[in-house]
C-alpha cells in the first residue's frame, strides 16, 4: 500500500455538510481496501483565483494509504462528486 495525500476544496455553501462529504470520501477509500491516516480541516479560505464561479472554498487535506492500481478509481470518484470544486492527489515519499 502506497501513501498519498489529497487536498480538496468543497463548495463554500456546503460548509455545514463537510462531515458528511468527508464520510463519503473515507468510506470510498476504505471500501477499496485503503486506510485513512489523517484528516486536516483547514476551513473556509479565499481561493487564489475563481474556480467554477467560486471565490471561496472549504479546504481539507487527507493522508491515506491506497493501492496504486486503484488510484484512478479515487480520481473518478472525486471528479464525479458535485460538492468538490477542485482536488489534487499526490503520492508521498516513502
């Protein structure tokens, strides 16, 4: 299992639903035999530039272990989640 970090931005009007959105992401990772190590909620912040019409967003950083062959499934899941306006998944150095 390889270590990854995912930073994602949720629509600002969904701030009160952030725990439910995080639960969905956690559940997806665990269903695919991954393991979430840490979740860091940065909170509502101003974006550097407008993204999909939004100037603010709720930032979250998640560290997790995941099977490298299945990372595309997580990419697809994040793309299809209408509450997430931007995300980035990077592999961490061993």
